[in-house]
C-alpha cells in the first residue's frame, strides 16, 4: 500500500474527468445566445426601422391654349418660327394640287435673233492664192523710253518755310553703295541773318557718306529777309529739314569680275 500511494503522488498531469471544462463551454454558449438576443431586440424592435425616401415623381407640363399664358407663348413661337421664312404659304382658298398660272413669253420677244447672210449666187471655184495682195506691214522699232531726271528736293517745316524762299547750292551727291537710300531729316536753326547755324541729323539714310553730303548741302542753304549783323546770333528759329532723294544721285559702277577659264 505505501508503495502505490507513492507512485500516485509522483504523476505530473491530472488525469481526472474534465467535468468543469464542459460546464464552462456550455456557459459561454448560453451567454453568447443571450447577448445576440438582446442585441436583436434593441436594434430591430426598440429602434425604428430606416425609412428610404423615394425620388419625386416626374412631372410633365403641357402648353395648351386653355390659359392666357399658354396662348401667348404659342403665338410667340408661331411668330418666331424660322421655317416660315423658307416656305411658301398657300392661300386658304387654293386647292392642294392646283398649278400656278404662268404666262409663256417667247424667247424672240426678249432678244432679237441675228439673221444670216445668204450665200452668193456665183461661187468662185478657183484655188485661193497663198500670197494675196495687201498692204505691206511696216515694222517700226519700239520707242526708247528715257527715264526723266527726278532731282533731289529739300522740304522744310512750317517754322522755317515762313522765312521765305531758300537759296540752295547746286546738288551733287554720290553714294558709296548701290542700295536705294532713305529720306534723311535734320534739326536746323536759322539766325536773323538767314544762315543755318546748327544742323543735327535725326535719322540716317543708310549711307554715312551720303548723310554727310546731305548735311553740308542743307547747311549751305540761305534764307532772305533777316539781315541784322549786330544781333545775328541772338534769335534762332528752330525747325526740321527733310531731304528726299531723287535719281540724280551718282551710284558706284559695278566692277566686272574676271572668271578663270575652264
């Protein structure tokens, strides 16, 4: 007996029947069922069910002639109908398929036909000559066109033009390029003696050599009627002078290039 009791005390695991575990599992199942029942009661019976709102029904408005607003709108639509301008309205008394009354106008009433000449009574059956007699054509050479000489002119502003007719030196211009020069303007000042004391260029003609010649040409201009030698530089009249180039400007001659013989 002592030997058996000693062996039982030395066991590590408890091998008794698990009665307590089965009761715990059954208790958890009963508790879960009660919890689900309570939740179902709260969310399905106590709380009101959700109400879904349906969309409003479609409405259809008819425009009839029973009301004053409807008649006014229909009359306006009929008056503004663009199809009325592209169709022909038949009168109410006309028939559906009646043809319009058209008056026939012959073509010889509007345009008189051209009558043909009758053939000659005696027909010439001779073979026509290849060189019939006729006037000798005179071939004159075309007239040679000579280009008229357009001189270079100087236009002064109103302030300078009131001083009188200017006396200009003989023009003699020579450009350094073959390009057409542009009109050049100068700011000038005329003293009481009629001399141009100051001449400043405003723009360029594209040729520096031609600009200097135009400046010297304008500076040598003289105006009459302002003689006062003692007070010649006390009063100046400022204005502008514009030089319009003509075809009297000498152009440089093109030098021929010697091409090597092949």
